[in-house]
């Protein structure tokens, strides 16, 4: 058995756990990790088999993004994807039942950049759901924003694992 693959597999399993806020069962996590490991040696074939011909194109135009693409597809329900910050905010609001986050401040904001929005949103999360933080993950090929809520106290671990695995992830700030 390949020790390097075992180590990568363990790291990927931890990434899945962290991206899903520990919501995935062991068997589903293993299935996702196995797809990612298979894609390391046969990216185009793996993407075609698992997700179809259009997905296989990712292996051609973004070979370094294949693993992040797989993780996004498999964990898509945990992600918010949008073209505008107000659309993004609406999706983030839907992640929480109570207490509800405030609506997007269309008429009452001083956002001059996406960073300003992220800072405002982080303040809202700290006030209403302080155990969560928003990070960008992977590369959306069709939307401007691809983000996921993760546990705040696990963000540094997740970002370090992503860096180690060559996955694009950054805090939204």
C-alpha cells in the first residue's frame, strides 16, 4: 500500500469532515476520498465516470483544481454559490434557522468592496452564530463566489490542510 496515498487520504478525510462541519458519515467520507485519490492518477477518466463529459473538461483546463472540484461537487449542499454578494447573503441566511441573520442591508451599507461585505458578514456571524466562519473554497467555473461555512475554531486547521493538499481556500475577509 502507498503510504503517501494513505496520508493524503487521511488529510482529505479530515478536509471533508471540516468542510461539512462533521456532518458526513464515515462511509460517505471514504467514498469521496476514494474518488479524489483515483483522480490523482486518472483525473479525466475519473471525472467522466463520476460526473460526465462536461466535468471531465476540468482535468484539461484546470488540472490543479480537480480535487477541489470533486470536493465541491460532492459537498455542494454545504456551499453557497452566487454572482453577487446579496445573493450570497441570502444563501447564507438560509443556513440558519434561529437566530436569523439580518437581511442584506440594501439601503443602509457602506460597502465599497467585497472585503467590506465579508467584514460586515463576519460581524453578523460573530453576533448571531459565533461558532461559524465563511471561507472561499476551490474555483467556481460558473459563479463569482463559492464559499462554505465552517467551524471558526477549525478554520486554521482546514486552511493548513488545504494548503498542504494544494486546494485553494481562503478566509472571507
